[in-house]
């Protein structure tokens, strides 16, 4: 595809494609690395009528039906909803908890190994192992989110307020349309990590000089130990995704709607199928935020086992990067799809949660395994991209290609194995998680440079990994 981008400056390109214009936020090096396929997929997405905006963040890469790293927006009145532009793992997102510990407090490898064992005791990392929260009613959770958890798990009010949403409200009557056996598949998964790129990392912070005051307001300091969690809605969201792939494909065929990509599925927001998907998607968002909450609960129990019963892990923030939300932009209600994109609201924005109304909320951006992650804050200029930034580094190659190209020794070097700065992992063999090595992903520093240069957000703190816990 012959591409002639319009350059707006500040890492902002606009691609005039056959069916509409795609905005791309990336520095020159990252922009040049995009393969033609991502633009072909964008053009297919732009065939969906009446779109208000479509963009890629610098971590964009090929996905199913739509690239991961996409923001796509329609008006609520006459727009469309697309499961393909939400993603398979509905509600997948990030959570960070702070501690009073300093890096030096856990520098000893034996302390970190003890922490790994303790965390695995409370948080299942094997996908076939259920959690022990028999007192949690999944249906209460999918209806009411964090407020549907038993009092024992929501006694800390701060854990309920420092989140993007504690409860995603929807019409519970739509639960009559749930896929068969969804409760069976999701039973026992609340508070479990999942596989793939999901993780728990213990990190320490390096505060950006320009934002020391903001970091202090957020309770962050140089050398501080924090816990970063990446997980989603597990089988609940996966089953909904599978079900609505079939439903939307069938209804598009019945309407005679075609697209060159059969995996790109969509329907009018006001259609029966669109409304059913949206309401049940919110049930998955409730499951996802509750799942990360319960993972964090287990992590706190592990820290208490190692550092004492009085240990507290305040939540910094919890947010998602796979969803579609009704938001008000340009004085009208819009449905903003973010697939592998993170909302980053600036200080004073009315959509901020009360706890972060003044400062803007922490935007949590993970790196790849063994590289830095970032805590950012949105800027007013982010309005040009509906306040969306990257969601991570973004895959550079497939899992199969990674295993063919990267050796275990190269992976071990990335984790500084054998040195005092070694990043400890919970797997005995690095071969089992080789497809999650840094070489599988883009350079996260280039991704962050792209976002900062586009004036979408600023770095408040860099998170350096010390422990990485992955699912199997």
C-alpha cells in the first residue's frame, strides 16, 4: 500500500486511507517500523459507517479484526459497537499498589524468593487451579463490581475509590442472554492471574525530576517498592467474546453486511445485538476490576506473611485498556473503543475520579518482561486522541517467531541472571516463558518517547522490575 502521511508535528501523523483518515501517534523510528498490514486493517475498520475518530498508539500491532493499540469512536445516537475493537480479554487492565518499603529492603534475593513463594500461595498462577474464595458470589460481582464483593474484601475504602470505576452499571435483565456454562468456566477464577502476558511484578520507582511534586501528592518516592498487576476478566470475558463473535457474524450475514476482514464484527449501538453486547460487556468489566482487586488482596496477604500482619498496600490506581465506554467529548455522548489503549485524563478533567480530580489520574503503562514500566499523567493536548495513550510496549513478533529467534541465554541476559540486580521469576525454566521475553516486544522506551513527544502524557515515575511472576 502506497502511503503518503500528513505530518502534523509532535509525533502526530495522519494517514489518508481509502475509506477514511487514520491518526498515528509515534516518533519517526516507530512510525517507520509499522508494517503495511496494520494500515490495511485500519482501512477495513474505517469502512464502518459514521466513525468520528480512529487512531493508533505507538505500540499498535496486528490483532484479530483490529490492531491492538486502536482507539475508535462513534456517536452514541447513530454509531456502532464492535467486539473486535474491544478485544478478546474484555476489561484487561493494570493496577498498581504502593508500599512503605525501599528497594534496599528487598534487594536480598532470598527475601524476594520468599515473596514469590508467598504470592503463589495466595494467587494461583496455574490456569487450572482455582482460588479459595468460596464466599464470593460471582453473579453479585458481575452485577455490582467491587461493591458486590463480601465486606471482608472491601473493608478498605481507599481500594474502592482509587479505581477507574468500582461498579460499571448496566441493565441486569440482559444477564438472561449469558452464554451457556459461563458461570461454570469462571467459577473459582476470581483472584487468579491467567496466562499469556499477564503478570504480577514487584518493582521500584525512579521519580521524574519534573514531576517530583506530583509524585509526592500521589505518595510516591524514589526507590519505593510497588506492585504492578496485569490481568483481565478471565473466562467470563473470554466466553462473552466467543459468543458474540458468533452472534455478530450471523447478524452481519443476515443484513448482507460485508467487510474484507471476516474477523471485523460490528453492529449499530441501538440494535438488539449491540445493546446486548454492551450490557454484558459491562458485566465483564465488573469481573475484571474485581479480579485485579482480589489478586491484590492475595498479594497483600503474602506481604503480610513476609513483613508482618500490619503491612498495608494502598492502591495507587486501577484502569483498563480493553473496553468501550460511553464518554462525553466535544459536547456530545460518544462510544469510545480502546483496544490495547489506556485512558490518560489530564488534571481537572471532569471524567477523573474524585481522588484524582485535581492532579489527573496515574496512567499505568507496563513494559515487557525485564524492562521498565511507567506511571504517567495525561495532558490537555490529549484531547486530540480522546485522551488515549499506549497500553504497553506492543508485540514486535509472534510467540512462535520469538521462540525461533531468541535463545534462553539471551533471555537470561535480559533478566540479569547471576548478578546482584537479577530480576527473579517464578519459573524454574525460562524456556516455558520465552515467548514473553523483551525481544518479543517493541522497545518500550521508544513507545514512551512517542507518547511524550506527541504531548499526550508525561512520565511521573519509571518502574524498574525486581520480581516477575507469570502464569502458566
